[in-house]
C-alpha cells in the first residue's frame, strides 16, 4: 500500500486552488461539495492545496512553493508531484466509498465507481444513519463489546436482517432490535483451505475470518490468509486447541 486512504473533514476550511478552466472547475465543485472554501490566494491559511495549471513549468513551480509552506498538494494530472490524490467517490451519505489507483488511471477508478453505483442500494446511507441513532440501544442490549460486534456482524451478513446489499433503511434497525437475541453467532467452525492464495477464499470463508474471535491455525497456513482475519482476533497454533475453552466464534484452519 503506497498511499493511506483517509477521509478529511473540510467543512468551513480553506483549500487553495490555483488554475482555471475545466480541470480547476471540476476540482472546485468537488471540494466545495465537501464544504470547503476554495481560494486562489496562494498565501491563504489553508488545509490543502490543489494545482490545476496547464503549463508544466508553472505547475511544478507552484507545487514547490506550496510544499515549502508545509501544505499537502494535489497536482492535477501530475501524479509524480502529488502528496495526495482525489479518488472516485460513491456517495451514499454518510457512507462514502473511495476508489483510488495512486494516480495510475483515473479512468479505471471511474469504471470501478460506476460498477459499484449499480450494486449498492440507494438507501444504504439511511441504514448507516439508523445504526448510528440506535448505538445506545445496541449497547444496552449487548453490553459486552465482543457480543455486540458478533450481533452486528450477523445482522449485516448476506441474508441477515440488515444485509447492506438489500434495500434497507433506518426502520430496518428498529425491526432487528425487536429481537435482542438475533444474530449472535458462537461456536466452533472448521475451515479447509484449498490454496495458499487468499484470493481463493470463498466469500463465506472470508466473512468468517473477519468475524472470528479466536483462530487456531495448522502449521503451514500462509500468513497471507491469516492477515485476512480481524486484527484483534486471538491466534493460536492448532496443537494448543482445546474444545472445552471455545467461546464466541472460533475457527480451526487446516491447509492442504
């Protein structure tokens, strides 16, 4: 990973935008849509800077001046000069999905965005808002963090009460919470890997890795597979497995 994807709050903050024409206008619309105040004052007290100048030499000189001030700079269509790039965006407010290629191909990022636009329900943001509004109620129903996470994961699973790839809305959360025991997976599951390539994991296997509280892995299970698990999941060697100590959702992973 050569870049760190982050979401920046720009509401009411200044962004320096140098340039005119189609490139600059597109960037202005994007940043102002996020609440930023764009300015062509190169010395403004700003959070970020964008250089959309046509001339290569002028653009490089402007980037150098802005970087000397300590600003993070985006140079339009000049990825080698960029401190950050702006991704293609799928907007289901408050859910945002950003697709970047590190400046390699804006066209590829756009194509992926268009495909995701077709897949993701229009009311996905309403589901997110419903979960946010219900966070205190969810904490009361599942006081323990691990139980709460498992319940939410199960509800969001394919076919679950809150499956995000179906047309859910904020009311779906209330309906789910009428059954406080819904979707709280526990127990022992054995995974049999067919390959050392994590791309060969089935959708179900990848989902279980992302949900498990504890993982007992046979010697030889590739690290590339294990890194697909939750970062906070406990990991053990399989020879230390004791079925009487299973709590939450536990995976036994065998390879070959």
